[in-house]
C-alpha cells in the first residue's frame, strides 16, 4: 500500500512511535495574537492516541502497536511463571 505523501510532510514519527505535528492558527491574523500565544503555536506537539493510530496505519509505521504487543506478551509470560 502506498503512503500518503501529504501526511509524510505533515507528521513525524519518533523512535518510540509517537506522532508529532505542528499546531495550526498561526498563518494569518497574527496582529491580534500576543507574542506568548504565537510562541506557543510554534511548538511541535504530540497527536492524541485516537488519531495517532490512524496516522501510523496510513504511513505504514505501526511501531507503537508492535511495542504494545511485546509488552503484553512479556506480561503474560511473567504471570504464567508465578
């Protein structure tokens, strides 16, 4: 499946599988916004889990789900050994 190139430009996936994005509302009408507000909008933030899962799937990078599966498997093994 091909990845959507528009999404590859808008989102970055970290080593640990977090999805990062830029904030909106900074393109125009900046005269009415305070310096503090404009600085805050410049920061890169993490996408919430509900959307991150879909974005990872579209980009073909389901690293976070693989990590979760490994953790669950390790937890089962620890519980079975008790």
